[in-house]
């Protein structure tokens, strides 16, 4: 499977990207390289690999001590939430309950 220039243009449109004419062939090449790599991964025999739902399953369930290898999670503890009134006072624009942000999607 390979990506055509028309598909590159459509993907760019969906992503709200403006590609210059000289960028389109490069994007086509990059997308095709990604698809080739995914095809390589799909061709691997993973039948002997046990499915993994969570990375945390790889961690020692009884360990919370970080040994510097990234194999421990922080202790899960309850902490108080931020005070909404204080946070809203610091916001540039709010309706009292939510932050107001500028519109980012123009269509």
C-alpha cells in the first residue's frame, strides 16, 4: 500500500496543515516509509508473545521503591484539590466555573 499525492493533500487538509508544493513529495515519502515499517511489524510472528494490557503488569507488584530503572510507580495517595475560586481568580478569562479559551478550529 502506498500513499498518493492526493491522499497526502487530503490528510494535510484534515490535519489543518498547509503544505508547500515542495513539501508534498517529502510528506508522501515519509508516510510511505511509515507504512512500510508498520507492514514489517505486522509481518512478525507474535504468536508466542503474551498479550499485555498494562505496562504496570511488568512492574513488581509489591515494589514502590524507585531503583532508578523506572520500574516503580509512585505511591497512590489522596491529596486535596486546588481551590476553584483561587484558580479562577488567576485565569485570564473565565465564566466562574470554567476557563474560557480562544477558538482554535476554523472551518
